[in-house]
C-alpha cells in the first residue's frame, strides 16, 4: 500500500479533532465575537453545567483556538481566527501532511487531480486556473 493511501486511511480519522461540544462552543463564539461562560449558558440555552462549558473553553484556549482576557471574576473568550481562517489553516495542514506523505512527490498531486475529477469535472478547470494564477504570481516575484 502506498504511503499516500495509508495516510488517507489513517490520518484524518486518527487525528485529534475538535469534539462536538468544542465545535458547538467555537461556533457560538464565532457568531457572538466573544463571550463569558455565563453568557454562553444564558443566551445559547446550553443545557450543560457551568463547569463543563468552562473546562471546554479552557481546553480550546490551551489548544490555541481561543484567546481569553479577564472579565471580572471570569474570562471572556474570543476565537483567534475567523471561521474561514480556521478552516483554511486546518485544510492547509492536511494538504501539507498529504504532500509530505509520499516517497514519490507526484503521487499526492496525481491523486488530488483524480479525486477532483471524480468529484466535479468543473473543479478540474478551476484547479488549472488556480495553478496558472500562482505561476503568474511567482514569475512576477522572480522578476523583482
């Protein structure tokens, strides 16, 4: 089995992801901008214990997902990234890992092209346009 296929079978499923409660609270914070534990419980009608929400937000803070500042005797939590930035960073890490997983550097690219084609042929055209845009950008940088 190739390294790429091995990575596909094991990496995404074994990789620590946000749990359901972490995801729910992070989405609530993206909607609000920032909040204390009490605000999330009172306004989101979260039927969980204060300490459960507090522990979960603390875990997200320790994972580097949230910033926090003192707000009275509590903390006010705020996402470090927008939802789009968070998704883009996670996808970027996955792609970096995929590209680094194969002994033959072209294997992941070939797999990507095949998968994009199977998913939506129009995306293959968009992929080609993106590659051409990036090449033009790199040529401009080289000329400087």
